[in-house]
C-alpha cells in the first residue's frame, strides 16, 4: 500500500495518514510489514504485525512498533482506554504530559488471554505534571509493562532546579 489514509472504527482512535506498508496473507496469517506513516501527530517509523486466522490459533495478534510520538496525544489515547485499563487509570492520574518521545513498543494478545505489552519511551525535553509536581526538560528512558514503570537516570527541572529521578512503580494502576 502507498499513501493510504484511514479513519479507525475504534472510538477515540486518531486517523492514519500517508501510510505505506506491505500486507500479505500466507498460511492463514495476515502480516503487515514496515508500516510507515502518521497517526495523529505521531510518526510511525516501522510497524510490523501478525494476526493469525488459523482455527487452532485464531485471534493471536503480535505487533512491534517504533516511532516518534506526541506525548499529549499518547496520554489522551491511554486515557480513552485504547491501550489497557491499567494504562487508562495511570494516564488519568497525570494532569499534564507534553513534548515528544521516541517509542519502541511490543504487544501480544492471544485469543483468550489478556493483552501483554512492553516498551520504552526515550524522553527529550518532555513536560509532566503529577500530583502538583511540575517537571520540565525531562530527558531519559522509561520502560513500561502493564504492571511496571521504570526509569533510571531521568533528568529534568523541578521549579527551575535541576533534578535526577529514579522511578520504579509496581502495579501502577492498582486494582482494575
């Protein structure tokens, strides 16, 4: 496909524009390779996915994605519940998230299993406000799964003063 534009049938999802990829169907597996394009204000650099249509594994989905994301849009998508209930709950607790970040993301979903995902955000001059604390000029990496958020050597400004942050949140969304 080249220069595809698509509006999602999922409520709250953003439009996909200028998309290019290779789609194939072989042995009951629908594959999407090297998807590039824009999703809202985010740039998808490389997305690969597989969806199994075989009766023995029907519904198995695997997605790997890399790109540059608009953090405010990412927060809005998480709050809308498009990722998971824990992510929606966590995103609702953040009063502000802005700037851009590089993202590496992997998702797996079995037909009768909960969604599993993991990823890393590489922050560069991001802003966040959480429980009255306003942070700016945030730089560093944050790793995440449905249960954990980890960030080591995050640097930024808190009320104009430089700070270094070590972040480790387990079960960050509490009970679903």
